[in-house]
């Protein structure tokens, strides 16, 4: 029996062919689709404050103790490592010191020293003879517990320094043991070298004296100027007066802008609007792209982005590398009322893997009808805009939100001319000689951290899948 099929269009048909019938039929079309649209949970979960005048000022109590910053280290080969002098001003004792020549002289006293995992860098109770900056690697701060056990006080990593705490002390000694958790490189400066530079610079002496004077003033546990309050007294003792001192240089946040010019030919806008309006579809996708960029800026912008503006005292490192339940507990415990956690989807998967290893079940929370994974009842929102460094490490962000709770807030201004969405407007710019219409699409936004502990970051978590 022959199995040959006739050529298309030559077979004998008893009814109209579907290919011909399509010439008289309409099609059902979708709106233009876009892969780059994400859930944008940060934009949805931040409380937004309407900023009149385009500037938002955050007033705080006067703070005497400043947090530890990160010193930057440059490298030009395995043995050619040096400290970038200007970044030494991130250390509390040198905060605000602007003599670049003297900072260079201090940086020149540091030399690189390799260390290996398990090596004890300094031992508790021994005299402080050197100052350290971590170029690369992770160190554990250890102490002996009440019952003789070794307890881990914390983890310090790239850019952290220690040893400058000896300033102002007659016989400085290490309060805890520092032991290497990984191999790495330290920048080491003899304590005598700093003392030599200090004795030869009246300006540095004056700066250090002001710093030490600030550390001697009474403060609360957050470093804010103390308020004298009497309690537990009886009879008629004299009660001291007090006042709340304010920071004289409060930070101001100006609204940032993301803009683009949307161009549409008048012939397209006039003729090709059935069944969908061309201008509306062009504008819809443009607004989506602007909102995606807005969320990226809220996280990564160096001026106001949350990842760059979180207080250094609120940044911690993982105990062992991967994001473990212990790490998240530590992150959450650093603030009251943690409302949400943000992490890259790969970071969330790595956290789930660590929970599976321990036989723990991750819970969930209902957020506006969406079931979101949660830890300790706090939802963990996926955010692909948190960067992954070298394909291996990322961060987890914890937020307390809202003005009432002194948290993190989003900033925008509503009621602007030609407003299309809150804080976003579309302004007609005219028609050029080629009959092309132009529209300026602008979004105005920023974010503010009201107090330092409103945001915390678990940094440098290892999310690379382990090899079997």
C-alpha cells in the first residue's frame, strides 16, 4: 500500500482548508510581554512618605559613639598589598580627620602578613603591640565563658580593623582572643609607629583628644547622649535637670530621578490602535522598566541605596559561610520589630538547603494573599536585584519599616504635574520635523533610614552549591 502524501495545496479537499480560512479570520492577541518584570517586593512593602519640597530631613539625638567603618585595601599582586590612605578615616579614632599626608604616613606603616585557618592572631590578656586591618579573610572573636567554655563573640572580615581601641589606655591589653576561621591576609602596623606619628603632629593629637573626650561622655547602649533620670529614690532628694541634645548636622535626602524619552510616530499612534492603543502599551512597558530601575537604585545606589548606607555596626558575617538558621537568628536579634527579610532567590535556596540539613521546616506567611516563605514568622521576600559577587556570595537584608517604628521609608512626591502614577509623571514634549511625538517619563524617589538599627545586613554568605 502506498504511503506517499500529496504535496501541500495539491490534495483534493471536500471543504475549505484552514489555511485559507485564516485569511478571513481575526486573531486573538496578547498585550506585549516583558521578561524583565519582577515582583518588586521592596517597592510594594516599603511605606512611602510624601516629600514636600523634594527634601527629607532625618533628625536624630546627638550620638557620641560612631560605628566602625570599613578600610579599603588595594592589591597589585600576591605580595603588593596596601591600604588606601583616605579610607583610614573610617576608623572611629580617625573619623573626620582630613590631613591626607598624615593619613598616607599612617597607611605606610602597615605591612601585609599572611595567616592560615586556626591561627591565633592575638590572645586575650596580652599587651596590644600592633594594629590590624583585615585585607582578606574571616576571623573569630573568642572569649572564655562563665563555665570555662569557649564562646564566639562575633565574626570580623574584609575591611574591619582592630587594635585602635588601645587609644587613651595606659596599659592596653586585648580583651578577647582573635583566631582565624579561614586563610587570608592582614595589614599590620606596630603600635609604636602610630605613637611616633601622634607625638609629631599637634593636629592629630587634638583630633584624638576630641575623640577620647567623646568616648568619656555618658551615653546609652546605642551611643546616644545620655538623659539623666532619677529612679528608685525615697524622701525628698534633689532631682537633677536634663535635656535631649540633637544632632547638629542631620542628614537630608533629596529625591533622585529616573527618566527616559518615549518616542512614538504619529502615523502609528493614529492608525494602529485597534484592538490595543499603541501609546498605552508603549507607556506601560516603559513604566515597568523605570520601576525595575527604581528598585535597583533603592538597593544599590551609593548615595541612598540600602546596601551601601546600612550602618557598619549593623553588618554581620555568616558564622560558617552558607546562610544558616543561626545566622538569620543573629540578624533578626539585632533589632526590634523586624518586618521583612530580602534575599536573592539563590540565597533563599541556599538557606532552605541549610534548613534541610538540620531537619528544619521553613514556615510561611500570608502577605496580601501571597504565601511567602518565612523564618520566625518574618517573611523572606525574593529580590533578584541584590548582587551576587563572583557568582558565589551575596547578602540578606533585614528591615524594620515605617516612620512610627523609626524604620526604613520610601520617599516620593505626589501631585506633581502630569502625574501618571504616584511619584511618576508623563509630560508631552512636542512633535518634531519627522512627525515623531516625544513624551518625558520621570520617576522621583529615594529611601531613608531613620535610625541605624532599622536595617541590618548579613554579608558575604556563601550560596555556591556544594559539590557532592
